[in-house]
C-alpha cells in the first residue's frame, strides 16, 4: 500500500544501514534496544501515527482550538490521541525509566517522531512542550521538585509549557519584564504577561506546569538577570495533593495561519497579586538553563518540518503516480494515451528535489540523534566534546536550513496536485501552512544564521566546524573508492574545500570592522553549509547503496538503492553548483545591505 | 504617512522616468493621456485601493464566500467595492470607449492594477474574469453578440467567467469532454461539468456571461476539436431583454488555502438538457481564442503576485522601522539601547531582497504593458512583430518567475514580523496564502517553464529571445558609460552572454534525443532568464538614478535614487552569481531526473 507519512523503508535504511543503531545496544545503557526491539518500536509508532494521528489532522485544522472565559479546548479528536500517547508511554521516549521514561536511544526516538510529526505535528506540540518542561525539572529541579512534578509530566498526566516570550521581548529574551519577588516561605510572587505560549492552557491534562522566565527584583539587566521558575496551574502541596488554583490565566488564543490544533496562548501571571512559583535552578541562571534546552527544542523544530516535508512528498508521489494528465513528451500525435504525471520531466524534477531534501534532512536529523547517543555512551571526554561540537554546529542547519527546505518541499507538494493542491480536499495546503511556523519559533531562521556565523563557526577555536568538515571528508574518501560515485565524490570534495575557504573568509570578516557586512551574508553561509551537509548525507547514503547493489541486493530492494544513487547524483549535479555560486557571493562580500541608508528602502 | 499597498514614488518612477509613458500621448490613440491625466488616474486608483479595497481584505478572507442551494454569496463588504468599480469605470480600462472602455494605455492600467491587486486581489478576480470574458466577445463575437453583451460586461453590469477546466482535464485542456450539439435555431445545447471556475456564480451582478470550451459533436479529438460558446446565466433575447434562466448551475464552491473572497465554483451545464449557448468565433477554433487571451491572463497573474509582494514588502518595511528589538550588532554591552529591527543585517538583507524583487518585477510587468501599447500605436509591421515577440518571450517570466519570487517575498514578509507574522492580526500571512494560487492557475509554473523552452526560445527562429537579449544589452551598454555602474554593467553583460550560451545549449538539447533531459532543466532556464531580466530592469533603473543624482536630484528624491543604485548592486552581486551556478547546471545537462525509474522514487 502506498505510504503517506514517512517512507518506512527509508527510515529503516537510515537507522540500520546508515547509522547502525544496533551498535548502540552493545552498550549497557541501550542494551534493551536490539534491532528487533527498535523495529518493533518503529512499527508501533508508525501504527499510532497512521491509524490514530493522521486521521484527525484535518479535523484539528478545521475545528481548531477555542477560548471561552479563560478556558481553552483543543480539538475534540485530540483527546483520544493524547490518551494513547499516555498509554503507549510515548512522551518521554529517551528519558530515565526512574521518572517514567523509556530510556530509548535518541536516534530511535527521532525515527518514531518522523512518523508522529508527519501524521500530525500540531497535536505533537503539546507532547513536546510537556516533555521539554519536564526535562527542565529533571535537569535543574531540586529532589523535591522532581518528586512532586517529574513523573507526572513525563507520563503525560500533567502538561507543561515554556513561558518565555513577551510582547516587547520576542527574539530579544533579555528584554523581558516579568518580575519575581521572594516570599517569606521561599516561594516567589510572579507578575507579568507572556505571549505565544503553546499549550499555555488546554483541556488535555488536569494540571499544567509552567516554567517561567522572570527577573528577580534587583537582578541585573539583560539576560544575566533572568531566572527560571516553576509555576503550576494548580498549586501542588508538599504531599503531592492539589492546593488552590494559581493566579495564572490564559487571556486569549491567537488566530493563526496554521497549527490550528495547537493553542497559542496569551498568559497573565499575578493579576490578583497571587501567582506563586518556586525557583528552578539557580537565581539569574535562567538563560543558561534555556540554552541547555535549546538544542533539543531546535532539533524538534527541524523534525516538525521534516514531518511536513516527508508527508507532503509521499502524498505528491502517490498522486503523481495515479493522476493521468497529458501525453508523454516523446509521444507522437495527439491521439497518444494520457500518462501519469510522474512521467513529465518537470514533475520528476520536483519529485526528485523533494525526495533528496526529505531523505537528506532525515539523515541529518537522525545523525544528530546518534551524536547525542554517542555522548551518553562514551567515556572519553574528548570524544564527548567532539560529538557535542558536531551537534552544536549542526543545530542551526537542522533548524534553519531544514525548515527552509521543508517549506519548499511543501510548496512543491501543493504544486504537483495543481488546482487540487490549493483546496482543503487534500492535506497538501495544510502541510504548507503548518510548516511555515517552523521558520519562526525557537529562534527565527535569521537567528539560526547569526548563531552559525557568530557562535558556531568559531566554537572551540573552530574545531567543531573543522570536525564537521572532517566527517564529510570521510564520506567523500569512501565514495572516491567506489567507481560509480568517484566523480560525484570529487565534486563534493571540491565544494567542501570551497566551503572551508568561504567560512574562513566570512569568519575573518565577522571579526573585523566589516562585521555588519559579514552578518548580512550569514544567511547565505547557513545555506551553503546546509547544502554541503546534504551532499554529505546523500553521498553517504549512495555509498552504502552502491556497495549493496554491487553485492547483489534483493530484487525488491534494488529500486530503493538505485533511488539513493539517483538522489546523490541529482543533488550534487543540480544543487551543489548553485551553492558554489552562493559561496562566491559570500566571498565577494558586497557591503550594500549593510551600507544602504534606511530611507533608501522607500515606502514613505 | 507610511504606504502599505504599493510605493507611489516607485510606481511613478517606472511610469514616467523609466518607461516615459507620456510619449504615448503623442499618438492620437492615447492623446488624452498626458502626464497630468496619468497622475490623476493613478491617484484615483490608489485612493480607491487604500480607502475602500484594503479595509475589506481581511473581512473577505474571514467571511469568505458561501454556497447555499445553488446560490453563492461573496463577502458582504465586496458589494460596495464592486459598485465603486462600476461607477469609476475601472473594469475596462484599456478598451474601446465605444463599448464602455476607457481607452487607457496598458502601461497605465497596470500601474492602477498594482494598487488594486496589492489592496485586495481576491476581490479583483471577479473584475478580471468579467473583463476577460468581455474581451473574448469583443475579439470573436458577432456584431449581435457584441451588441447584446459587450457593454454590459465592460461596465460591470454583468459578470463574466471562463469555463475551461474539467475534473479530468486540468493542464491538459485537449482532454475536455463537455459537448455541444447544434439546435435548429442555430444555438447549441451544451452538456458537461466544469471545475475551478472563479466567480462561476456570485451575487454581485444580475447576469453572468460564461464563455465555455466544449466539443461540437463529431469534432476532432484533442485541442483541434474545441470550440468556444457563450452561455449566459439568464438567457438574453435578441432585443436585449431577459429570457429564461439557463440550465447552468453552480453545484458547490471549493474550500481553499486562500483567496477566500473569490468563489471557486463547480458548474454543471445541461443537467436538464436545456443549457443553451451561441458559438463564439469559429467552430473548432476555441483553443486559438484561448491563446489570444492567454498573454493577458498570465500577465494579470503576475500582477496579482506583484500586488501581494509589494504590499507584503511595504508592511514589513514599516514594521521593521518601528519594531524595536535587540541591540545594534556593533553596540557595546547589554545596556545599549534597543534599535528598530531594520538595523539588523539579516533584516536589511531580507528587505533589500524584497525591495529589488518587487521593483524589478514591477518594471518588467509595466514594460510588457508598454510593449502592448507600442503594438497599438505602431504602423510598422516589423516593429509590431518585434514587440509581440518580446511579449511572448517575457510572458512565462511574468507569470512563472514573478509569482515564484513574489511568494518568497511574502514568506519573508511573514518572517520579518516574527511570531506576529504567523497570526491573523497582521495581513502578512494572508498575502502568503493568497499568493500561492498564482503558481497554479492560468497554467502552472511548470507549464510556463515548458512554454519558455518549448515554444518561446525558438519563436520566430529564435529572434524573439534574441531581441530580448539585445534589449538587455542596450541597457548594459548605457550603464557601462556611467562610472558608478560600469562594473555592475560588465557583470550583467557577462551573465547575459552566459545565458545566451546556456539557452543555445538547452535549445539544441530539447531538439535532440535528449529532449526529456532538456525539459527536466526547463524550470532552471526560466529561473536564469528571469534573473537576467531582473538584472536588466534593476540596472536600467539604476542608470536613470545615476544620471539624476549626477545632475543633482532634489533632496527629497535622493534617497529614492540611492535606493535604485543599491538595488541594482544588491541583485547583481548577490543573486546573479548564484544564477551563473544554475546556468552551469543547465549546461551540465545531467539526465538523472529523466533517467530515474518510477519505482526508485520509493514510497511503496
């Protein structure tokens, strides 16, 4: 049967053939996760995604969330799915079993998430937020806080959020004005307003635990004076019993372009002067805590975009195989029979672009998961640092680059359906609308680009970026030894060399008095680095495929491996040369975007 | 006051400084359109757009259209705007005054449309369709048909549509199955089903005149057997009085991603066997009539996209000037004051990209209007043919390239607003949703790319494309003589030379046994040709600006002209080098998109 969420064969390929996750099970920590177990987990996740989540995607979009006198209702059909998530223990897949987690390798959890997000990512936001809030408690909470909250959060009995953004402090977190005043009993009284809070209020759980960023009276200005607090919707007494409802309220939800199934709430804390919270972690170290969570949150956003892209691709592919329209380009005469549109060259070009993007991004994101897992099982500090560096440098790509490419995939996914794609009869337009948010939250893609140039390029004296280049070269070296890939490997190697030169150039520019100009090219740097990473991942995939084909793959596997060979060739021959042009732009370092006067933009 | 629809200064610049429309008034046909009159027309159009159309854009989106037992209601607030369009005689701006037209130069009408589309293009669809249907009557109708219908259509008393698409015949028009059988009285009985009919039914006008594509019994298969018919919603007797309601009915409207203000109707003709129509033009020549209308329709789609882009840009620009967030990149310490986000390098990069795209596209589209006007006033057959060739080769760019770029502008327009851009509180997300349809209708952008490679590149033995290159070279020659632009002109010239070589290469490929591969690169050809056209337009603009600045422009004009200099430099230095990479891809002519087996796409 045709697939519509994520290509199982390809997910399995990345897990087992590319990343060899069963190797992780040799380590005690992941001993339970043999290949057989992993396959079972993925099958269960896939079932849940296809049978329960996907069927309510559209209902979630159409019904949306409702707000009435402080109460928020999520789409009715989401309740059943939420219960299934709790029952199946899918919320804390990778976390400590002591607190209700499953102790799964991150790589495997990402494969499961590919199905979940592809089936219904607006639903998933409640799950992700709840888990993220729990993670903060696990990492920074006192024993008492963990005892009171953690298991209930990881098992989904209570929900969670992240109260960060304020009307005047969006991307600029340091500007926030929510205040905290210490009470005699050690709790804090919190006052302020927050916006854009996903699942800030909902009717899925009995309680909601809000991590809140606020400034303790008298704390320094900017990010150095921000602390993190835990504010439960309903107060939890020391014995775990419910106390009074807290003075935190939802004052409205946003009408949005997409992700209608996820309530985006405005929250008011302490309007009656009675909002109580407890400090989470150290005072004034709230931003540090945020940074710890940032990689996971940004990786999740990339996963959401991948979900949209992989579903949009499969839908488009199925449609292109079935929809008969027009004659074959080579057909003689107008009496020639109609053909499925997959036979039209420009449809093939679009599909191949969508396929390589989806598959390359899948490999990248799962690879980041593997790096996480390697950190957990490694005993070598250098090795841990190396993997952490790889993660740090790849995260802006996983968030900024992946979401940009995924949105393009979704746009082409509409395109392949023609007029039908623009209607709500098919899911394609929803994937496009939903996907757009991934460019914005958890740090806009502009911020990702600045992060890559400003922080990651020079991280560990440039070693992290260098390690990434070295990893890519391992693959090009292998591929050079494979006759069918030698040329493509050479082309990739040349592009990587040019990227290194480009990165060096812009890095120096950023540290000079041409800083403004350098940062005006930061986005292009993110794009060309992302292109190189895609080429790497696709060439890596093709190297495996070439070896399998040479050894004589099973007949049913042959088209899949040939598709891998085709994908690498397509990307390296049609995207990478364009990327070289973009590298020329960066090295050219034209300063006009920095230099132009504000008035010259016009519009007055 | 800040502008939000289209930049008046820039519109005036294109009309008067770049294209010198007042020269048209030297000719008898356009003698009424002095500069003063043109300015008055634009001011009136702009007022209507800003005061009446823009305020109901959101209402149109939220209220949308409703369908109830065959009747369709458009948004309530659109009725007043429609009446104003009738009163102001804005429907047939360029048409013969004999039939209620205004006899305006096309160039001027496009400037007016820039404001109309930017303010509310979903509303405009009813206007455009009504006019287009009238144009068919004017061009192909008998004297009787014109007498009965034309003036009522051009003045907006009656609406119009175009019944082309069928469920199994979308892009492949030749596959349509609606049939026509001749009656004894010379009328035809028509039977069939049509979909995606904009304004197929509405409550704005008393009657709706439907041009319908159908196949006369016994006509040849394919496009050679298609005829055009005129089917009024309410029959019109020979004396102009209303007869019986015709047997044509709307059976439903589409739920869509955007353009909610425009009803997209499914239509059934002859369900009771009583749908009557009259032949419009010659039997079996319906497709030829369609082709005559195609350029205008596709140019209009480009205009719609430009409207979205220009409004999204101006909104983003105003927001970026007002929204204070974060510190200046060069600011020392965290106590530095916040700055408007227009001061952040990546915001400037986005704004400059949006500006150059909007302005370059505006110049291109208005230029096509000027070519139309030149055809009308020229007495020289060669000159007419030359302008027609330029139009024909530019139309796929005006539709395919412009709509792609405009969508990117709208996406960045959301981006600059951050989280707010994703909410319905601001118009940005609607522009993005509305704009998406422009990729699809009037021939998908894939079809535009095929049109460029398959028909336009070789048109008049390649002379049309050659004339375009020659026009670009005129501008680069001029710019080479301007010191401030000499380098940019050289870079553009080199790109154009490379484009010519690339076009020659792919043209030969398309005529060889590598046809499938050539067409897999058709889209890239459209993109690089579009890039060259943008560079041309922006360099042309900069040449004028440089001359004005040298002569000593008025102080209030200086930033505008400097903005033109900046725009050309930005595009030529940051987009054109990427385009060169894309040309390498085309010339490389990799065949994988043609060669890959259908099964290798995966998903099964």
